[in-house]
C-alpha cells in the first residue's frame, strides 16, 4: 500500500483529514517517537553532525599556503574505480 506523509501546522487540518479518511477510505497513523528521531542517512550511510566548536583556522593556513582551490581539492579526493 502506498504511503504519504503530510506535515501540518494547524490542528484543524488533522480534523479535516480524519473526516476525509472516513469518506474516502484511507488510514491515518501517527508517527512514533522512535521514527521521528531517525538518523539522517545518505545511501544507507549514517550522517554524523560535525562539532561546530572545532577551530578550522589551521586548515585555512594549510590550504592557503599550498594554493589549493576547490577544483584541485575535489580532484584529489576522487575515488579510483
């Protein structure tokens, strides 16, 4: 059975959807807390948020001293297939 997620701000919207569900014959299920706290993923890889307190000034010195631009950085990080 296909699923649709509807996000709403007003509680009246849920009342209208419940009334429509009786008329049109679809089900409304609430999301559990476990499902709401799902970890963000890209291609089944869990994304770990970075630490915003890290001092990146040392990185800018290294990149600036070696004259590395974004294109060169992307090329050096390419995987060999």
